[in-house]
C-alpha cells in the first residue's frame, strides 16, 4: 500500500514532536521541582493531549480537535 503525502506529512509532525520531547527530557535534570511540576501540568492541560490523540487513532475513530 503506497503512503500518501498527507501521511508522510503527519509522520514528519510526529518527528517534530519527538524532537521537542527530547529537548525537554534533556533539560529536566536542570529544572527545579517546581518547574518540573509546572511543566508537567502545562503539558497535561495542552489541547489536544498527545495520549488522547494516540488513543483515538488506535481506536480508528475520528480525531476531533
């Protein structure tokens, strides 16, 4: 099955997300506990939430934003 340009673009977006997460992980050791907590809360409240999008993709249903 050939991959469409849209699918490749979406995979590139995932690569961008992964690169951003690697930068975050690399800086965690330099953050205070308060900063870690604040960042964690901020990430959890982001909309759409990464894990929620992943779950909806795995279920095969529409992913509304």
